[in-house]
C-alpha cells in the first residue's frame, strides 16, 4: 500500500493516507474533526477546501463538482470539495473561509 501525505493547515496536521483515498478518510486517522462534512456526495458544500499545494494531487474534477463550486462562488482553481477529492500524491489544504 503506497501512502501519501496530506497536510491540513493552519493546524499543521499531517496524516498518511493510502493512494487514491478520499479526503474524508482523514477523519479515520485523527481524533479531531478537522474538515466539516455533511452529505459526502458533493451536494451540500460543507467541505469546501482551499488547496495550498498539490492541486493536481487530488484527482480529476468532474463536471458536477466544477458546476457546484461555481454555484458556491468558488471559481478560482484552488478550491475543491474534500468529499470528491482523492489523494494521489502529497498535498496541503486548508478549510476554505466562508464567503
């Protein structure tokens, strides 16, 4: 099993997840609830993250995720839905501030 590092700022929390894991698996690696989750299907927007480093490390975005982020006003490329992102290599993220 190939493990990849996910760093969550500003906490500086680092976890190792198996390659291809959804970011929601972060919750299984720490006792802290660090990313807010609601539906886990890309429909509520509770888990919007800002990718500080490694945007391409989170797998491809599908059209539904792109459209939903646009609906939320998150049109800059650095935003993703954590529940729709899969860790393919090292990345650094933070919870997006509310707009």
